[in-house]
C-alpha cells in the first residue's frame, strides 16, 4: 500500500475543530504537536515576531490524502493571512514497529 504524509500547520485556536473533523472523516491516527514560528504572517505584537501554532501529521493511504487535505482546509479556511499551510509528501516506507521483524535496506 502506498502512503502520503499530510502535515498541516495552522493557528492553535483551530486545533479542536480540526481534530474533530479528522475523527469524523475516520483517519486512523494523527500526531499533534505545538509549533512556534512565522511564515507569511508575522506577529508584530511579539518580541520574536512568531506565532504559536498547531501541527497535525497524518499518514494516510494515497487515495485518501485529498480528503484529509480538503477536510483540514475547509475546517480552518477564513481567507486571511495566517490561515496556515498544508504539505503532502510521499512516504517511501510505512512500518508498524510491532510488526517489524527484520532490517530495512536503505534506498538510494
């Protein structure tokens, strides 16, 4: 099975809405972490110009990745700077550690 990694970084105030939308969609799992930084939008009220954001990462089958992206985007879209970003990356290998019984050969 071929997988994609969907990573979304967006305002932390939208985190609960995104988590709920992904649960309703039926994603098999997600990783949530805090992030601190800036991109297109800078926080001029903070001494370091940075914003507190949330980052969600989802490993999902390729044919379901677009649904995950669309769900996240629809959930947090406001049309203003600072809405966030979404990246979709190919996954070379996806292994459950519990099922791992050998060695992985590095691909070049």
